[in-house]
């Protein structure tokens, strides 16, 4: 005759296990914070905004390039002699044998058109022109690259990295070129601070400007 008192040991073990699981689930529920859809959205990292990033960092970028800039009178002969050595000494290696250089130049504006402002800079070797892009010629990524403070790994992907370069060009047009009005500078002495990327025309040294000061 089977006993009516309690269950088998295996049955009791299952009951204990189920009870423990119930207690564990209740504890997890009590310690879980449930969020509304709006609260969950607020906790997500904000999408990267290149315009905001550049607006915040452009003054620092300008300051960095100004402090690191090598005079064009020194840089042009160095690059002409040995671009790789000049890049190692004065620039930032951007890969594929290319470099970006912080640079400054002081000279007289001899020519201005819709794309470039040309400077006559004492000490620059004959046959080498110094040109400042002021229109559609503001291209490439020299300002982004020449500081050495912004690298691909700092951003979530190529799109964000390129967006920064694009916004920097827009900022240069609005904060540097438009406020300077290059068309009025012919015959005047100016000091330009900016960045130069290697790999361009051999006879033209192009400086993408972050500041233009008129003497």
C-alpha cells in the first residue's frame, strides 16, 4: 500500500527546483526597469553630425595648424628635394605615400580669379607658384588630415570621416574666404595659414586656408 504522506524524493526535488525558478524570475522582474519607447530612444547615442562637429572644432583645428605650420619657404624646397623625408619631418602620413602638411605663407597677392589667389612669396624657388583656392578649387582633405588629430579610427565609418572633410570645406568658404573677399586683395600683402596635400601639380604649391590675414 503506497504512502499518502508527501511525494517521492524526485517529486519533491522538482517542486523545489520550480519554486527556485519562480523566485529567480520574480527577482529579475523586480530589478528590471522597463522603458517607454521615447525613453529607449533617448538612451541611444545621437547620430553623428559633421556640421556640429566642425562648428565645435574648427577654432581648435585652426589653432593646431597655426602652431604646427612650417613656412612655405622651408617646405617647398624640402618637398622638392625629398617628399618622403619632408613628410616625415613636417607632415602627417595619410597613407599610399601621401602626406598632409600644416603650412603658412606670407606674400603679395599677384592674381585672383574665381578659383585661386596667387601669391608672390620671397624665398620660394623660381618656377614654383603658391596658390590659395578660393572657389570650386577648395577640394580634397588637407585640413582634416594635416592636424594629425583626426583619423579614420576616430569615426564610425568612411561616411562620417568624409563628411568632416566636406563640412570643413564649407566652413572655409563661409568663415575664411567669404569674410576675406579675395577679389579685393590684389596687390596686398597677406599671411595665409592652412594645409597642403602632396601629390598635386609639381609647379604649384596649393594651400587650403584656415586663416587669411591682411597686412
